[in-house]
C-alpha cells in the first residue's frame, strides 16, 4: 500500500515507517521536525511541512497516490499540556481537523490514529478494556479523546475506515541496535533512568503516595517494535469506504511501577540509579494497564517483548551503539 505517516520522524512514527517499508509498503513521511529527527528515516521518504498547509498536504497525497494515512503528528507531554493548553488544542485537534478535511477532499479513506491510554483517565477498571469509560484527566488526553471522536464522526459521514490505537507506554530500541528513543528534551522514564545510570545523575520520582503497592505510578510498558507491528496490522485490516473502525488497546497487560522500572534499569546496566522524591505532576493517574486481548484476537497481533527487562535491554543497547558509554 502507498502510505503517508504524519509525524513519521518521531519515535514511534519512525519505527512504524521503517516497519511498514520492511512489510513491502511504499512509505512517505510528513513531519515539521519540531520533535522528530530527519536522520531517523530514509531521506527519500520525508516531506517537511505542517498539517495546516492543506494545499501542500493535498498535493502530497495526490502526487504519491496515497491510499492510507497513519497519524502520529502531535504534541505529547502531559505536563506541558497543563501549562500551555492553547498549543495542544491548536496543534493536536485543529491540526487533525485540517488533515481529516484534506483526506476527505483527496478521497483517502483509511486512517490509523496514534491515540493514547490517557483517554481513560482515572477509570476504576483495571486492566483497561476498550469499553471502559473515557475520562481524560489532562489537556493532552482531552485532545486525544477529541480526535478519536472527530475520526469516528468523519468515518460515519464520509465513509472512512479507521483504527484508534490506544497505546500505553512506548519503550525500547531496535532489536539490532540501529534505532532508538531520542526526545530532546527527554521526558520518558526508561531513557531518563538509563541516562541517570550511565552518567551518575539523579532521577525524580513524581509522587510516592499513590494507591499502588509501592506508592509510585504504575504503567504498562510496550516495546516500540511491537507497537509498529500493530499499526501495520491495523492498516491492512481497514476496508476503504466502509465507514467502520474500532479502538484497540496496545500494551502487554502487565503493569510496572516507577520503582520496578528503576530496578530493571539497574539490573540491565549493573549501575545504581540515584533518585529523589518530588511532588505529583498535574494530570498523572495512579495506574494504567492494558487489556490487549482485542488487538491480539482481531488484528492477529503478537508480542515479541512481553516482559519489561528485555525492553529496557534494547533501549540500553541502542545508547551503547551511539557510543554514549
């Protein structure tokens, strides 16, 4: 299939773009490079631009005869969204509306959306099934929820086929050590803990008074290559013009606390991770763990990395390949 990956120079987007190419798809990437990295993808794939430039996006869709879109482009830091919601609503929601209108005008009727487990918010049910109540607790989460609703409405009205992939905490590096996580600045726990272990730095633990066994937040860490595989499987399942789609949770089904992650990092690296306690962050919830059974059943998805420690090991190997320790 000829596919466009928006935000495809970012972490999960670039892994997915590479995986799509390995699966035989013809890949194009649209990215403004605000967060993504040009070097993370093949040079011939990239078009630098904004979703709001609808004429440019329309031309790209038509010139490359795009048949499906995988939509990753978004601002994604929970704390930043609390401090600057204006940017998050305009960038995430308005940007996606620009994209959806352009897809309709260009006759592209397949979309896979990179959503988030954050749409569930403080849901009591755990592990989370797709039918759980959606109670987003931060501006970032609300933007993901709003985009899901917009895609569903566009699908019903204009015959688009869609998949909403609510993934949990992406982590890890390429199994061959060639590619990994590189946010600038970094905000994700696994790479931050690896850097602290490598450099002798200190990591902040935001809250140790949550209703969890050790008081720290629990998350479901899923390997980025497993996420990329789920995106490809969701894409090929779509029936263009059907107006139908579904939401899928992408996680391992196992929760790990912040302290669990630090322990895994210490075992993998053989080094101590210094830590300090800090206040809770606005928008954080105590636990988010997936029930991935629908994706496993309906998409034929299979986890290559069901356990935390091997995920951490691939991330550490990538840092080593870059000569960072």
